[in-house]
């Protein structure tokens, strides 16, 4: 299952790379990518584990870049 999210308050590319690295190591995550403008994140993860993955993603984003928020992007 793949979903796209808005990313807020992320302005440092090195922090974005760190976030991608930490999320990519999580169980159930197949692929993660943050856009070049640091405003969108695509996550591909196992359907059954998506809720648990996103709980951790929110925590990782805030830990790496204080104030960073992730919100689901409705199409």
C-alpha cells in the first residue's frame, strides 16, 4: 500500500535524508521518499502494518526535525 503525505516545517535536506534512512529501516516499510522541495513524502508499506508504521513516522519526523508534521494528502 502506497500513500502520499504533506510534510510541514522541514527545511533541511540533511534532516530529510536522516528521516528517510530511519523510516526505511522499519519493519513493513518497502519504500520511502521525500520530494526535493521537502513538502511531500511517499511511503509504501505493508497494509496490515500501516497504522503502526505511521505512528513511528510521526515520532521520527518530530525527533529529527523539531516541529516537523506529517499529514495525509487527500487526492
